[in-house]
């Protein structure tokens, strides 16, 4: 078991561009979560999946954000028309359905210029 | 709304000494889980310890233990025999029936040799 992985680890983009991040959860985990962490703050929940179903989205997740988990395995988070305020660390976590411990990946650090 | 408050932005401890990090929370749920996560600089978030609210016994994990005061909604973390590798941001988090973690703002722990 290699843990939760995220790619890329770093992304620098210009304002207005689209970006996509990928998360590969721990293989037997059915739940997958996305969080956003800005400097000096704790992570904030964005959305989560149970298998391929997206069950909850935060009000933080504007219409420019979309997440998918097409086959219930890896997930992608896309941000369209990026803004400077989108600069943050995007964290992915996964857990078993029956457990409540979430295991985190290393994150993708996004910088919007 | 569920909230988590960490009132100590920074703490320091001498190597081999003991330090306690504070956390208070608020939830209307009767069944919930509490967590302490550690986030070393530029590294991923790691679970330190978890506590089920229905358990009266305080959780321990090697040098890490918690003081869970349910009535006071307090959940402090004690680190004994502090080591240089304990230096990190420590986040208190709550999961209360909503599947998502609510985090505090974190406490930066410095360990002095």
C-alpha cells in the first residue's frame, strides 16, 4: 500500500487558465475527499465522493470548480478560469466507508500568477 | 455549525520535555470523532491520534495522549519526551456526522535542542 498520491505536486499557472489535479486514493478506500488549505489556516472541506457518487459539495466550491471520480478509483479536480485567490494547497484524503479516519496525500500546491 | 478552536498559534518545548496543545470544539452531534493531525514543513498531514466521543477512556499512542473532556468540549494533546522530529503544525479536527473534517487553524510546535 503506497498511500494517497497526488499529481502534480506543484502547479504554476497564469490567471484565466484551466488546471486539473489528480488524486489516487488508498486502493481499498471507497471515500475520497478534497480539501483546500491556504497559508496559516487549517484545511477546508471542498467535496467528497463515495465510490463514484459525489455526495456533498461545499459552498466554497464555486461553479469554476468541478470534481469527478468516474470509476470510483482516482479523482480529478478541475479549476476553470483560475483566479489569484485560488492559490492554495489542494489536499486529497481517502477513507474506508466504515471507518472515520481520513488519510491524506501530499497535496498539490497551486500558484496563480 | 461545527467549529474547532486552537487558541495557541505557536508553542515551543525543550527536547525531552512535555508539552500540551489545546483544542476546544463545538458540535450538536452526540456521536462524533476527534483527531489530531501533524503536518511537518512541506510534508503531508499524518494522523497522530483519534478519539471516539462515546469512549470515556482517553486515547494514547506511544508518546502522544489526549485529555478528552466531553462536557467542556475540550480535546488537548500531550506530547511526552518531545523529540526534534515532533516539530510541525498540529491540527485538531472534528468529524461529527457530516463525513467531512472540520479543522482548527493549527498550532506550530517548535522543539528546541
